[in-house]
């Protein structure tokens, strides 16, 4: 994922849309500091998918040429909590920083 872009992110889930009660998507740096966090109001919930778009400002906060980790956690309407595997994403460099 390149810094300064507006990527659309899709996570597959084991749940139908009406079964999702709460969720948290986090992107962290190598120290574990949270760089981006999304919750239920920030995303579109479809059957078996969570979809959202990151802003240029959000991706500009990612490490320049570094690694970002991402994970989604979901709680269903029955109270059962799920967590994805942690995914490592390369944060691609850009030559000139800033929003265009």
C-alpha cells in the first residue's frame, strides 16, 4: 500500500452483515503504536466482508518504506469475538509527501 493514496480495503469475515455487533480494524507500526483505527460506523458491512477506504492523510501517516501490520476483530450479536491473523503490509514510498 503506497503512502498518500486512497486504497479500498476489504476484509473477509465469517459473519453475515446482520450478525456483526461491533468491530475494530487497526493498523500499527513495528512498535505496536496504532496508526489508523476504524470501527463499525467507519466501514461498510456486507455479508462476509468489511469494506472501507483510507484517506490520503491516513496513508501518509504510515511508515515511509516500512512495514505496517493490520488486524480486524469482530464481535457478533451473540457475544462471540473473532480476530483475524495479523497481516504485514509494505508501506510504499512516495517521492513528495503531502495530500494532492
